[in-house]
């Protein structure tokens, strides 16, 4: 997969709008908060996936 496609996929996964992420990036605190929220969401999804796998 190309780097640009990987970045867009990851942005979509953590709910960052791929069309205007640069605007969000200008406000550093909002950008960091968005990344932290996305990281937490990914951890929750991974925990759910692992729990399902353990119970089957």
C-alpha cells in the first residue's frame, strides 16, 4: 500500500477528516487531543476484538 493511502486509512480509523486535517493540525492542542482520543478508541476496539477471540 502507498504511504498516502496508509495515512488516509489511519486518519479515517481514528475519525480525522482526511479533507481538512491540516486545519485541525494548526491548533496543536486540538490536534493532540484528537490523536489521543483516536488512540484510546483503537485500544478499546482491540480489547473488544481480543475478548471476542478469547470467548470463541
